[in-house]
């Protein structure tokens, strides 16, 4: 077997003969620099990867382990170079090849535009001359094989001597793994990759902890309290024309919620603001943007419920996305009443803006099943509290009414709209409101950061008013839009065009 790369290029790739396909294997760490550009641009390339968890122990049997010998850095470099040339290569994982060799090879042949042949699934027992100089070490068991064998049901115990090296290698493997089509694994989803509501959000940066990371790398530890028990607080923020709307009010509530839950080692207000601004600026997001701002109790030293296990401080997450208002402000939305009741303050006070949203999610499941946009949630006495995600307002005979915030979150958008109601010279009442009053209202709308003012045209099959956006709703929508456009905390470096 020829091991001189330059001779391979000269004698095999450019050598005589009429073979349509010529296969050359190249180990990434033995990459030949200075190859003719024609080979790179016109060749059909693919990259084979293996999980370093599985291969590091086998390396150790032959040579001393090193980061360079694993070759993943070179593979990432090769992938990047080919992408820049406009020819991103298919990536296949050896684990997938072993689990389902025919499907993996058929997919690879399709990507390379070469015919699949059944003979690719079997071979003669070795050794053979093409094995190469390392074969006697690497392929002792393969010499006895004549086809792909089933993968091990359970892995070998990992040698912890290799743990530090694994931490260096695994991110590079995962970078390439993300480009594998049709991944197969024990817990892989059988569903096709979903499309994003806003395709531009496929490539965004998020703040996690103390750093900005690309979307697919933005993750929290499995030991984080938000994973262990939904132990986190959060806020939703909107960006309008280079300003963060109601930022100070949202931060007040964030810190109040963290205090109510007895969080320790909370970042300062200025640190949170800096993370928000850095995330927005890095993404170039200065308008039509929504932020999900989360503050978890932080990472635990071991799994468990007790906050005594939290000794590293809080985890700050800034997730900014391109996101228009989620509800239809012109045609209106449809609500239904859930059987799930809103939490009582005697159980879990909704004035703490926490991430443990199962109460809301159960109501949302009901609305999804009913094909409604959202669900109205009642309190223990049967009065309307809020929807699963927003506060509620109604109009009857020119009077604007909204439920007491005894069981619901007193939303910042709710408070803003209440101020606008008074400013626009409408009568405002805050009281207990029955469901039948909402059924017979002249106008109804919901309020929330992500949806602003969303008119409601039907509740539980009853048409609200004339079944269209009412005049009070229109006037308050206009007033809210003007306020949002004209106020807010400016994002540093933003320059109005």
C-alpha cells in the first residue's frame, strides 16, 4: 500500500486507466498540504468520524495519547476549508455505520452521487495488502470479519486517565457530529429536523453563565438547578428601535423573584445589563427581537433538591431571538377555558416569576388539544385569573376591567396598559370577574411582552362583541406602540439609520 501522499496523487489519482471512481483514504493528521486546487474542488470528499469516548482507549494500546494524534482538530480544519470552497463534505459517524451500515452507505453514496453496490457491505477476510502498516495493531479482529458486525450493547468502562484529553476532543467531535445526516442512536428522535418559525434564528449567539456561545453550543450543565427542579426565575424583554423596553421594571422583578426564592451569589444589576447588551450587539439585534432572560440558582455539586448543594453562584442565560409578536393583533385570537386551575398563593405564589411552569403548561396542553390559541385559567373560586401565558382585559359598556392579580402574575405589560387606559380617559376597574362576564364582553384582549395587546374574538365558542378588533383595543394598541417606540433603555453602540 502506497503511503507517500504525493505519489498517490501522481500515480493513482492522475495515473493511467479508465476507472471512473478512485478511492483514496487520508488520515487527517497526515494531511498533505499544497495539493492541487483541482483535486480539492473537483474531488468527492467525505469525512468519517468516531466518538473519542470509544477510540481513546485503543490509541493508548499503540502510541502515547496526544491531542494531535486523535486528529479531530485537523478534521474540523478540513471540513471548514471545503465549506469555504463551496463543497461541504458529507460527514458519517462510525457508530451510525455500525448500527445501520446499508442505510448509512446508501445515504453517503447519494450525497456523493455515486451508485450504491451491495458489495460495499461485505469483504474478504484479511489481512490484505491495502491494510497498511498499522493494520497489525488496529485491525486484529477485523482481519477475521467479512462484514459489519453489530455494535456492542454496552460500552467498555472508560479509563479516567484519558478524561482531560476527552474534554479537549469531544467539542470538536460534536462540531462535526452536528453535520451528520440521519443520525441513529439509542435515544435519537425518529422525527425529521423541524423547521424554525424564523429561519434567521438558526445562527444566533446566546449568553450562558459568563460567555457568549453559538446556538448549538449554548447549554447548561445537567447539574444546573433549572434542570434538577425548574429552580430558576425569568423575564421576557422586547427590543424596539435600538432600545430595551421596560428594562428596569423587568430587572426589578427578576431580582425580587430571586430574593423570594433565596438565591445566593446573584450577579449585579450592571452585570446582567452588560450580558444583555453584549448578546444583542453580538447578534446585531436592535429591533423586532425578544429576549428570554433566565437566572437559575446555579450548578449543584451533586444532584438533589437542596439549595445547600448550590455552591457556585447563579447561572445567567440571555437568549435573544428574532421574533415578531406571536399573536395576531388584527384578526384576533381564540381562547378556551381550561380545567386546570391557577396556582393559589398558598401553594406557589405566581408573583414569583419562576421557571416551574407545569401549572401553565397543563392548561396550554388543553388549549392545544382544543385547537385554541391559549387557555383561560380560573382561580379556586371560579373567577377568571389569566391565560396560561398572559393577563386579561375586557370592555363592557365603555368600562375597562381586569382581574385582581391575587392568583396571577401582575405583568409589566399589564401595568403599562392599565396606565394607558387611565391616560386615554377610559374608566378602569380591577376586580373579581366571572367567566360569563368575559363571554358577554364587548371587547377582550390579552397582554404580555411577547404578544403585546392581542385582541380576543372568541371564548369557548362565544363570539366576543362583533367578532373583530374593537375600538378601545385599537386605541390602546396604538398608544402602546407609540410608547414602545419612544421609550426604553438605549443599547450601547446602536446608531439609528
